[in-house]
């Protein structure tokens, strides 16, 4: 099962970003992320045996204990792999070290649970669109998203989410929250 640990913004924060993006979506033939899929991935695990999920959630809960709640907000622009050859357009995330600490702990809990984790460097972002095809020069999109700053919220929970590929509308993934771990 495809699994990830993520920070899910509250509905009002997600709707604020969605309202900012809405009038701009027709300017590019991207695959735009649906508002109900907005999240900041802390750890991605591509192939998790079902019997390991509960252990992972328990270890993650233990590892997040004592982490303080902290203000967080979406702001700025991020492009992967780079602006000249973009495939993924995202907002950045403004937060203190608690977010990075939560990402490290999310990944460590997986490893201790016997789950392989995607080893890419943690770069906090919320994906808003994918090109769905060839790489795209994204300078104008970066300039646009650099003007965005969303409302702050209290980062005080991490969701463990299963991604069921092709089971959502128009063959998009269907997300299923398996656990919501509160801290702070």
C-alpha cells in the first residue's frame, strides 16, 4: 500500500489557496491538485505491508510526543526539479524547526517499523499542480506564487494517509486517512 505521513491544512487554509489559484488555472494545461488533496508530505512510503501500518502509527505517535504545536503557513513558490524544467509546481511552507523535526521523526518511525521510506531530502511544500507531460519553463508561475501568503494555522497533528492510485474522480488517487496523530 502507498502511504504517507502529512500535515493537512485546515479547510479554511486550503480554500484560501484554492481561491488564489482558481482564476489562474485556465492559463496552463496542468493537472491541478484538488483542494481535498492538499497536504505537506513529511514521509512517503511507496510499498507498505498492511500488517505494518498500525505499528507505524503507534511509533509515530510515540515519536511526536512532546513536539510543541507551532504556527505554520503556506507562502512562496517551489518547483521540481527546477524552474527551467518544471514538472511540479508547489507553494512553500513557512514554519520553525518543528516541521523538519516531525519529518525526521515520521521517517525514523517508518524505518524502525521495517518500512522503506523515500530517501529524498525534505523540502517542505504543498503541490498545487503537475505538468502531466513535458517539462515546462516555470518562471512566470514562480513569480505568481511568490506573491501568495496564506493564513497561519497551528501545526499540531500529523495524518497517516493511504493513497489508492486511480480510484478517485478521473482516475486520480483516492486518499484515505488511516490515523490522525495530535501533539503539542
